[in-house]
């Protein structure tokens, strides 16, 4: 009986000692992760820059509107040109990504679209006024005849924001691709992003007469016209930094950006690389 009592006491002491050994590192771990007075009750704040709504007048006193995404003070610039079915808002995600990388981006509303409208210039009003597709096409041709000059004003506005030494690139979608080519014929453009290009024979030939500029072509395999145009221009382009990306389906410009969330990031990263 005494031997049993002796062993029982021994085991009690062993259990107490073991509990003490496990308690020491546990308490130490708690102490090592305890926040200091400076760390308590701190909530991280992430600043998100909203684009600046802008307006500037062209030579006929018409005001163009758009959004300016502020990058670095000495950062490069990108001019964002939407297609004939949308507005500058279609570039909101891309504009924010460019600004995060220090690039200043200007997305304009073409004359007659978005906030760049008046009683005389309004694509929506045209659709209500005309009675057939032929009349509508004639009215749109009259409206878009102002775009070449308007884009030049937009380029100069962006230049005034970033200075004369910083490079400027262009992102253009659909019908706006020809406006980008017209601008590159007059002003030094560092690189192109060309989304679902809509161009006739003469417009494609005009592009081919430009000096080689790095270009990122994006198209959908089953939208035949823009796909074939993108492949033709990509094959013609001689800059080693040029690339092409093809998606399944028939989506174009705005819808390609909206449905493929990684595309805007791809474009922003590529643009940054061409302006260093």
C-alpha cells in the first residue's frame, strides 16, 4: 500500500511539472504577439484616387468632356479613345490601373457621345431623327468628321498636363483606331493598343505607311472583320515589342475589357514597358 501511495505522489509531481513546462512557452507566445500601445486600434487606410472630370474647348468653341486619371507628376501619358457604341466610362478600370502605375491617362468622350454633346452634336438624337440606316450612316459620317481635330486637341491637353518630355501612347477601340492612326501621323506616339479595329482598305494602308510603333492587338476570333484586320496589321508591324491576343467569341473592345478582367492589367503592364 505504501508503494502505491509513493507512486501516486510521484505521478502527481510529474503531472504538475509537465503542466508547468507546457505553460511557459504558451505564455511566452502570447506575450510575443501582444500588440504594443502603438499598434492597438489602428485601422489601415487605403487612398483611392477618383478620376478628375475635365472639359476643354476646341477651336469652334465646342467643349469636349472626359476623365483624367492622375499618375505621377513626371509620369508618361496615355490617351484613351472609345468606340462608336460607348463612352469614356468604358476605360474606367484601365484608367485606374494606369494611374496606379504612375501613368497619367486621359479618356475623352468623342463629340456627340457621353458628356460631349450639344443640341447640334448628339449621337442619341441622330438615332431618333433618322428614318433608315443609310441616313444614319451619313449623319454619323458628318459627326465623326470633327474627330480628327478633336483628338489632336485632346493630345495637346494631355501634353499640357504632363509636360513636353514625357512619352504618350494611345489606346483605341473599334472605329476610333483610325483616329489614333491619324494622330500618330502628326504627333510622336510611343505605342498603340488596338482593340477590335474597324478599318477600311485605305485606313489600313495609312497605318502601314507609319513608322513601326510597338502595338498590342486584341481581337475576338469569331468577329471576322476585326480579327482579320488585327492579324494583318500585326503581321505588317515590324517592332519586336508588338504582340497580339485573341479571345474566343464575338466580343469587341468594351466587352472584351469587361468580360476578361485580366485584360486591363495585361494592357497596363505592357504600356508601362513600352514607355521606359
